C-alpha cells in the first residue's frame, strides 16, 4: 500500500469511528423536551393562609389543593382568584361528579340553604372562587380547610416548573366583624415531571 492510500485509509477509519462514537448515522438531533407523566407539589412552610396538597384526593396526574387557615381569627367566608400555566395543567373538579370547581372545606361547615355562596368559575387560566356562610352570626374560627380546588396535568405537557399564582388584589377573607380583609395566600412549588 502506498503512503497516500494509507493516509486515505486512516482518514476513512477515523471518520467511521467518529460516526459510531456519535451515535451513527440518522438524525442525531435533539428529541425535544420530555413529556410529563405526573405532577409534584411541595407545600409551603409558612403563612397564615396556605395552599396545601390534599393527599387523599390527589393522584399522580391530578393535584388537589386545600386553602388552609392557621389561627387566623374568626370569619364567615373567603374569595380568591388563582392562575396556572394552562399549557401544562387545567383547572379541574375535585371529583368528576362535583358541580363546582371548588369544594367547601371543614371550617365553614354550614353554608345554609340553597342558593349557597359556593362557586368556582374557570375563565382562561384563572380560577375564581367564593365560599361563604350566610350572615356573620355563625362566624367560625379560621383554623383548618376553607376551600378545596384541583388541577389536572394536560396530555403532552412538557416536564418542568408549572406556574401557579394568586391574583394580586383578588383574595379576601370575610371577618366576623363584617370587614373584608385582604388575604395573603402562601403557595408551594408545582412541577410537571
């Protein structure tokens, strides 16, 4: 074999080894972000009003959240708006048979006769919620679950952080005094995995 043929053979062998080391022929391009198969949520660790995971109703693809009050005085109702990244999740009913996108918690045990102030409305990426007793006379100690809401993972959603926020200026608590006070809701971290 001549010197030019030897060099040519070495280049050919080197190119073949490089091609095999890189995965061979065919595509070699990025496959895009991985599709998520479940939702994970880390509860907040502080705050008088917290969005906490309800483990009894949650599943791998549905996250059920309780709005929990911790020694917040006495009151008769609450209203709040939440937003979520609707490219990854959608607002859902806690159980499919529910008539509303919200469930009453354990604090406001008696919402009175029909019609009740229990409403959950979805508008785009916003969930609007109201849960209230009738009148102030039966105000309750605000220590426990005020309301329960849910999110479902969308099919084909990509893995990664999922935005979940409280709409500023759209969260209030009806106190026993009749005052409607601003409500600061602490949320945890939501991820599609």
